[in-house]
C-alpha cells in the first residue's frame, strides 16, 4: 500500500482538528469552572446581602421613629420656651417695675442725705 501525499495531508489535518477540539474542550471546561465559581460567589453575596438589606430597612424605620420622637420633644420645648418667656414678662411687669421704683427712690433719699451732710451749717461760720 502506497501512501499518497493527499493521505498524509488528510491525516495531519485530522490530527490538527483533534488537537484543536481537545484544546477547545479544555478551554470550555475551564470556562465552565470559572462560571461555576462566579455563580457560587453571586449566590454567597446574595445570601449575605438580603439579610443585610433587611437590617438596614429595620434600622431606617427605627431611625424614622426616633426622628418623630425628636420632633415631638422639639415642639414641646418650643411651647415651654414660649411659656417661660410669657412668665418672665409677667414677673418683670409685676415685680421688676416696683423694684426699680424702690431702687430709684432709695437712691434719691441717699443722694439727698449726702448732699445735706456736705452743706455747711448756716449757724457755724456765719458772720454778721
């Protein structure tokens, strides 16, 4: 049996095709492993992320409740401030003005007494 050049070329081409198919199978196998790892990673991230998102939602809801409480406290403090301001005005009007008048009167009396002490007596040192 004689082997022709076409038969050798066909055998080389067939072997090259087999090598190519084996290499492609290896590449596809590695790509499959990479995809499996990626799928496992995505599943793990999803399993950890969902509870985390639930916790964040609960935290945001609790924070909203605390903000509502702070709003209530702030409005109560504002009402107290208004009441204290009104009370201060009433106390100032009822106690402050009379105290100012008493202080002014006592100052006037002290000033008059001091001026009287400083004046020389008409009897002493008078020459006729």
